[in-house]
C-alpha cells in the first residue's frame, strides 16, 4: 500500500452563523493553526440582504481553530435572522502547506440564530 502525498487544497464544506458574533467555517480537512488563526487572513462584510438600513461593522475579536473548523468570534453583529455576510479568506493552508483555491476565496455565511 502506497500513500500518496496530499496535493489538494482545503475546501469549505460548511459555513454557519448559529450564534450571534460567531461565524463557523468547516473545511474538508484539517487546516494549519497559524494561517487559520491569523485575523489578517479574513475580511468580513455585511451584505445587507435582510435589512439594508442596518449595516453591521463587523470586527474580528478572536479566531478559534479546531482541526477542520475555524470559528471567527466577532464584535458588532446585530440579530437579523437570514442576514448574509461575506467572508473573504486568504492564505489559509492545510497542514501540508497547500493553500485554499482560489486564493483569496469568498464565501457567504447566513445568520440563522434560534
């Protein structure tokens, strides 16, 4: 049995906002701790889909890395069920040093707080 080296970039398989001020991003494989916890590798923006008169000026408070998951703890998110937020990620790599593709990568997270 020959194990081939990983040559594929990490892919986002799930994103969610289930709690106020927490954006969870799950990848298909473990991501690198230092690249995934660097706040300079993320840009957050309120897309104003639900309520155009309320624009959240999101700030990153801290980032928590848990293997395949990254939880971005923010400040200034208001409760707007179904509101959408753009998350631009750059220079995030897996544990083998392979970066996301495209780099930067933009995803949309939807607020669904119960």
